[in-house]
C-alpha cells in the first residue's frame, strides 16, 4: 500500500466510518479494489501518477465499467488531493458514506 492508502486505511478500518465494515485490497472479478464496503456497494480507489498512463487508464475504464455493471459506486481519490488537504478528503468521504447509506435506506451510526 502507498503512504496515502495506509493513512486512509487507518480512517476506515475497524468500522470507524459510521460503523461500516471496509475491506482493503478486495477482489471483484479480475480487479482489485483498494477499499470496498460491501454493505454499501461502495469502492474507493486511491490513484497515483501511474493512473495517467494510457495502458492504466484503459484498465481503469474496464474496472469502472465492471463495477458499474455490479451496481457498485466507485470513488476515485487522487494522491495529490490527499497530500494537499487530507482533512477535506475525509469530510468528503464521510459525506459519500452517509449519502450512499441514505440512497440504499441503510441506517448508520452517527459518531459525536
């Protein structure tokens, strides 16, 4: 895992995100997802510079399509965004988790 994946994992593991279990390096079909919440059908990918190469972009497009077919919402985060304003990215992810739970009528724990 990259530095940013490790740091983000510390925010997600142990059901820290509103009580939702998040798995890391989760396999779906022939693809590996950086982080995946099965209950919400929510995938998170942390993209570094390699994702800007044409070959990787093509693979990412196929992965995106597969996840979409499975009804899985994919959120891509850039390493640069995590480095520039980590706290804002975490707030953004909190909003995504809450929004996804509401979309699917799933209750969650609000933490003080």
